[in-house]
């Protein structure tokens, strides 16, 4: 299995951001550096419902934290985040994301507040 594709963030600014979206085409998912100010905007036009699975690699009192699964219904979009570093960051300070549906109809943009 290859490493997930690294997402670069787009900074939200007072004058407005016209976000650029990229297709989710890698079955290995995505990853991004996280400082707690990141948001993922997911748009689903695939013809089927999709799930965004956000890994939660950490534990609380020795117990695993369940992954966060967000359903993005076909024809809809979701703003997901921010991502609390103590819950979502791996040892490299990255968030790992996979998708149940990939293809040109599932697009994403990583935004930083």
C-alpha cells in the first residue's frame, strides 16, 4: 500500500478565498499537516453516497478512540473540522483520511482558518 496523497491547504482570508478543489482519486486516501485550524470541504457528485473516514490514532486512558465516519450524501457537501490535534494527529502531526467512494465526482479542498 502506498502512502496517502498529501493535501496542501488553502488559507482563508478576509478578502475571500475562491477555493480550488481536487478529485479524490487515490484509494490510499489523503493526509495533511494539522495545527488545529484545518477544515476539509467535501463535495459529492458521484451518484452514490460516500463516507469520509478520519483516523483517530490516539487513546484516552488506554482506550482507542473510534474513527470519525462522516456520510456525504450524493449531491451534497460537508465542511468537516477543525481537527483537534490530540485526537486526530498521528506521530508526524498529520491527519489521515480515507474514502468509501473515489473518482472525479468526489472533490475536496483543505482550508485553513
